[in-house]
C-alpha cells in the first residue's frame, strides 16, 4: 500500500480544520460550481416556461442560490410579457418542476443575497396558491433578520411584499416605519420613498405624516416629469392620511396632465377615484380624462373593460356619452358579475341616473349574488338604492335579513356602526333586542365617528316610529343617552387637538346630536391656541357643517389667516371664509381678514377652479364684501364659457346648485353694487326654477287666514310673491300712509306677475310704484335652518335676503319658528295680537 505524501496529509488536515472553524465557507467551497455564469446565460435564452422547467430538471442538483433566483425571475418576466387573457399563473404553479424550484429556494434562501431574497419573495407571492406558503413565511422571517441593512430601494420592495399580504398593521411594518423615520433626513430617492409612504401610512403619527409631506415636497422637483407612478403613489398617500394638501396635489396633477399619452383606463380610473376621495378638483384633468375615455367607448367590447369605462367615464360624461354608455351596458347586463353589478350601481348613484330599466337589470344581478357580499358592500348597495329611489319589497326584505345576520355576529365597532346605519335606511328600520345589545356591547370601544353614525341611525329610527307608529320607546332614548355618555367621555379624555382631530375629520358636523356637538365645540375651544396654518382649513370646514356659532373659534381662524396667510394655500381660502359666510359673523378685524384672503387669491383668479370661484364670490357677497377684481373675473364671457363646460360634466344636482349660486351672486351685485354695471342675465333660469311656486302647506294656509283677519280681508294679503330679481316672499301686504291695509286689485301693485325691470343704477325698483306714503311689507317665517344651532342668530343667506328686500323697498318682518311656536303664542288670539303689533306697531293693553 502506497503511503500518502506528507504534504497531502497536511492539506487534508488544514481543510478539516477550516471546515470545523468555517462550516459555511467549506460548504460553499465544496458544492458551488466553478462558474455559474454559463448556466445563467443558458437560462436567459429560454423563451417559454417549458424550456425553463426543462433546464431546472436537468440542472437541479447543481443550481446555486443565484441561479434559483434567476429562474424565478425568468418565470415572472414571461408572465409580465403576456396580456391578462394569456397569463397562466396557475399552470406554472402546478408544474412539477415549479415545486422543484420551490424546494430549492426553501433549501437555499439563507445563502441568497438581499436583492435576490426580496425578489424571490415578491415572485413567490405572485405564484403562491396557498394563503400561507411556508416559503413565503421563511423568506419574510429571513428578510426581517436582515432588515437594518436594506437600502431604501430594497426596503420599499420588501414593504410592498408585506402590503400584498395585508400586513399594514404588523410589527414588521412598524419596524420599517421606524427605519424610514430614522433615515428620512438623508433619503433622496423619492420613487422608493413614495412606495414606503403608501405602505406605512396606516400606522404613523400625524407629526410623521407631516414630515413625509414636507420631505416629498422638497424632493418632488428631483424626479423626472414623466414619473406618473410616483405622482400616483403620492396622491394615494395623501388620500390614505386624509390630507388634501393642495401644493403637492397640484404638482402631481401637473405630472398627469403633461403625460396624458401614458395614461390608460386603469390609471385614469385610479386618479379620478383618489381625487374624489380627497375632494380635490382639477377641471383640466377631468376634461382631459373625459376626452380620452370617450375615445375608448368603441374599443371596450368586453364586460370587464366596459364596466371599468362606465364607472370612470359615467360621472363626468356629457348627455350623449351617458346615453351611449347606458345603452351598451343594457346589452351586457346579463353577463355582469356580482362585483361588476355593484360597481355599476355605485356609478349610477354618482351619475344620479334613475334609468328604471337599467336599475332593474342591475338589481336582478345583485339579488342573485346578495349572499356573497361583505357587510361594507351591503351598505353601499343600500345607500345607492335608497338614493336612486328603488323600492322592491322582496329585495329590501332579503337585504335587511342579511344585514341583521351580519350584525348579530359582528364585534368590530366600525362594522357594527355601518350595519346599523344601513338598516336605518331601509323601510321599517327597527332593531330587535339582539341588535340593540350588539350596539351597546361595542360602545366603549367606539370613536367619535362611530358614535356619530350610531346617533344618526337611532334618530332616524325615532323619527320613523314617531311618524308611523306615533310612539318612541324608552330603549331608543336610553341608547341615545349612552351614546351621549360615551361621546362626552371620549371628548373629555382628549389631550391634544391633533389626537382629537384624528377622530373628528371623518365626522360630518351636521350629524352630531345637539349635546354631543356642544361638548365637541367646547373641547375645540379648549385647544383654540393649537389652531394653526396646518389645521385651520379643516377646522373651518368642520364648523361650516355644524351651523354652530363659536365666536372664539372663528376669531382664532381669522387671526391665523391674517398672521400666517403666506403659509396657507390660496385654493383653500374658500374653506376658511365659508363658516363666516354661513354663520353670518364678522370677526373684529373684518376688513383686514377679508382683504388679506382676497389679496392672497388675486394672482390665481385665472386658474382657480370655476366652481370654487363662484362659491367664493357668493360667500363674500353674503358677507357684504364685494372685491371688484374677483367679481369681474367671474362675470366675463371667457370665464362663463369655462363654467358652462364644467357644468356639463357635473351631476344634475351639483350643476343646479352652482347655477343657483351664480344667480344669487348676480342678483346680489345688481342690488348692492349697481356701480359695477354687471347686467342681470338670469331671467330665464329663474322663471324655470320658480315654476312650482305658489303652493302653500297647512301651516302657511293657517297663517294666511290669520293675516287676512288682521288686515281686514283675503284681498289685502298675497302669498308666495315673486319680487324683481326673483326673491320669494312668504306673505306681502301694503299699508297706506295712515297704516291702513290696501286691497290688491285697486292699483297695479301685485308682484306675482313680474314687471319689466329697469337697469339704470339707483332706480327705486318697487317703491316708485306705490301711492305716496305707502309702504310694502314682506312677512317672512323662518324655520330652524335659518338660524345657528346654538343661538337664535340669523345665518348668512337669510340676512342677505333681508338686505335685498329692503333695497327693493320692503319693510321686512321676519318671524322665527321658535317665537311663533313658543308658549307665549300658544293661542290664536296671542298670535293675532303678535301679528298686529309687528305689522301696525299696535300693543294691546
């Protein structure tokens, strides 16, 4: 037997020692092929999945972790090259050699470099058939172990893998958020940062949200102007944190407008949906989207693509396009899936389309799939059908049954609140003992938004019972008391405006019960010094919706606007002015406040959204503030043409509201600022709008008879009178110079038939038609909507109407509902005496 050379003994000994010390290095040294390059080159030459699988079968014994990663990459690249109809993910996943590749990755993932590891995780999730793939779990765990060394690009890719698994609230996503926060100052890659922002948005503080917004604004100009995906992600982040930050949204909008050719149906649909949720208006983008989507109508002949086109284009389409969309959808309606039928129904709600034939077709599909819808989807169905005035007993009964069955097993406060809200929208909105106990069980965990939703539902329930059953049960009142208790408790535990606002920003102020609203305003007043340029717009919008006059809060809003106007975006000025206009309140520094706001807007008048400019002009007119430059930018041919184009793409109700506000603004300028020489051009609109005038309800008929008695005859009082410029007066009478009522018919004083209206400045439109010394009296009965919720202070529109009637020559007597229905006027005699006193100045001794 030959003796082994000494040097070989020594080499083997050294290698064994090396293996003992560095087992990992030994394994690599022993099994890795001399070069992996030739195998990767071979793999890159494969043109279909079968070639890749043949390659895996031949080389499975020698494939390295890098080659395994390359095989995954090639399989996914081939999928991405295919259209959606040709993708065969399931066939690939079920192939025997895919299982081989899967097992190789399971054995070698710890050897993979960071990029390969995350890439294999991403692709494995795309192919995974099971909800809990062991390889995915192993890759996530390994990536978590390496997390601190990931650069921002890799971190963003890994966060997207977690987002695909809906792990938005996981400790791991929290760890990623912490890394982003620690490295934010040195981050320069906005593309990767925008991915991270979207994925961590659910669990970061308001302060961190603001830091990310500031950083994004700083880095925005560093990205290429063609980065549509980055702009879309930034918009989505703002939507996730419910922050309509105008400067960033405008920058994103400019990217979209300058890359129209890149935008397909999916991207336009996504952008419009985000804009709607953010309440961000871009007339230019909508017009561009409308043009591009209209061109797609003949090209979409498959139900899936046509439904997406219908729900995207429908709400912004003109009359002809809407007609075409509806007729085509009717032909496809029987092929709709349950998901598509719901999407179509919601689009019809946005379009305010009550096409009975189409609704019937869509609801028949919904009925077939009703059992498969989730609770939130059932709420959307209920809301849409309620809005569209659809009534079918068997459908409503089935819907109610499903909502109640979900309610009985639900324990999530938000879900319970919207299930109860949906039930309250249905005919006979009762809840049984189980339903009431379910509400009571979740109350301690409810935020203010949930509590407000419950209160709205219970009040609707009480209203129904009172109207149809003439009764209110003690259970309903007890439930309201509990809601009030938990709401107060929640408000009293608030220790900062930021935390309070997290709950309030989703609440509509007009849905709050009185006592809870009072406590909410008191809490906001407690934090009044924390109102600043960042939150002032949101606070002002909330107050506008409450109809609650808090001079302390409004004075603070005015003060912040004056002192920090340069930090407030011009397009948000309307939201700041609106509560002052709605509530008819002038702050101490009135002229400085309005002047500062208007001055801040002046250079933007040419690009301001037409709707916003009309609302802004009307709001200022309500407050008797008439900036000439702003008003002349509205009343010119170019602007009115732009407005007409925009009205075509609005829903009929919103279009009518905008036209009505423009008319009111036109009327206000003609009456209060004749020196501007802006003509009155709303005759035809007003004649159309006032066609149904003159019908009195029971209460008005009762008052009409009393006035006839007081004035000495039915011919001495007129009801529902139209004035010049089309104000409607509840009741009108005329007294001569001796305060004796003048009967109508004896002279030409009736205003039901409108006279020609002179346009010369300073003409006394009405007074010149009366006998010498006579006065025309307008009696206006004001309901609770004409006043602030907390005090009998008249709101802006009622105050403006009083001014206008006085300019037209009337003596205006305004009688509030509270006064008329008070104990002091509980008898007919008391009311008659009250009317005599107000009309003639007589006081009964």
